[in-house]
C-alpha cells in the first residue's frame, strides 16, 4: 500500500513509519514547510497558507493525519490558535485536496484526543460517551468534524482519540520518570486521579490495523483497557527501576503538587496535569484488537527493561 502520513516527525509518526516499512508498505511523508530540512525534495504542505503538494496523493491507498501543534506549549492566545488551527485547518486542507483527486484513497485516518470527553470523568466511558466542554474539548470536537467531512467523498474515515502515550522517546513517560533514579515520582493534583494511557506500540498497532483494514472504519479510543491512577504508575516506575538497576533504595515516595498550585501556575492549561478520566476502548476490543500491553505492569516493564 502507498500511505501518505502527515505529522510524520512526531513520536507516533516516527514509530508508525518504522512499523509500516517493516510490513513493506510505501510511505510518503508530507512535511510541513517549516520542518522541511531535508536535502532531497520532500512533499510539503503549509496548513496556514493552504499550500500542498497534490502529487503526494497520486495513487495513494490511505492518508493518515497526525499533524498538530504541541498542546504542552504555553496556552497563550497565539499558541491556542495554533493548536486549534493546525488540526482543523489541516483536515480542511486535506478535504479540499482529496476532493480534487480523480482517483481517491480508500481510507483516511485522523488523530484526535480523549480531551473530547469531560474531565474529570470517573465513570468508565467508551466511544459513545458525550463530549465535554472547554478548550481541549472544543478542539477535539471540531477536529473530528473536519475529519468526518472526508467520509462524504466516499473515503472510509476513522478517528483515534489518543490517551496518554507511554514511550521512551516522548509523550508523558519521560516527563514523569525524570526523578525515577532517586526513587521518587511526583504526582499532580491527586495521586488518585485516573490516567487513561496507552503504550505506543499498541497505539501504532491500532493505526496499522485501521490502515490495512483489519479494524473497520469508526471512532476508536486509543487507550489501554485498564486505566489506573497516576499514583499506581509512579509506584510501578519506582519498583521497576529498583529491579532493573538493583538500587539500594528504600524510598517509595510520590510527593504531590497540589491542585491549587498547578492552577495558579498554569491557569487553564492545568487541565493537562490534573487530568482524571476513565476511558475504555470498547470499539477496539469489540472488533478483536489485542493489546500487547493491556496493564500498567507490562507497559512500564517494557519501557524500563527493553529499550
């Protein structure tokens, strides 16, 4: 298959491309103009000026859009506009481009996020759950609407609502694991806050199966079936580090940064650190998807022991 990937330079994009190449697929990265540092002629696009190399899509079987400005950057007015428009305008530009193709790809897959749902959300919630409110929810709602219009072109369209991604190369794990070697992992807001996480290998496998058609088109929660508290994650990291490095530490300490401090420092953006959602991947499980890292013990073990 020929697969066009937008947002190929991010964590998920890099791992996905490696996996697809192993499966002998032909990959066409669509690089944003501002990120194109290659000496060779890459296909490029510019979401904000609506420029795109339409030749990249010639005879493509699938298009995957992972592009979007980093939500972890400071939520200034300018950055919030970039977070929003890089996602929605990106899908809109792809819709306009795919509309012009005489021969269209069979499938389109867009990233989204579990920010779509209410936060906090303590009751186990699957893809049928209602959307929340606030900046992140608004971004996800419009992000998904901009993706679903591609379905009107006769292209199978799927959406992956990604949770907290665990990987050594990026995502949330390197941040929470910074203090692991001294035997403590800080928690934010409350150690009881539920984190809906997914190992990057499982997330990429979900994308692969959507690309290849093993999973049918639809909306999928890109999370493990076993979410857990951030306190559990912190203690598991400490435990695995002790085992991996034979640390002579008796510490099992998870200091907490209070909610009011985070809100004072981070303002509206504190929702990222205070997330408390119990999201369930019903669509994936109902369609036979098998998680390799379905529980936090296996996931953290792999990150620490099998780099």
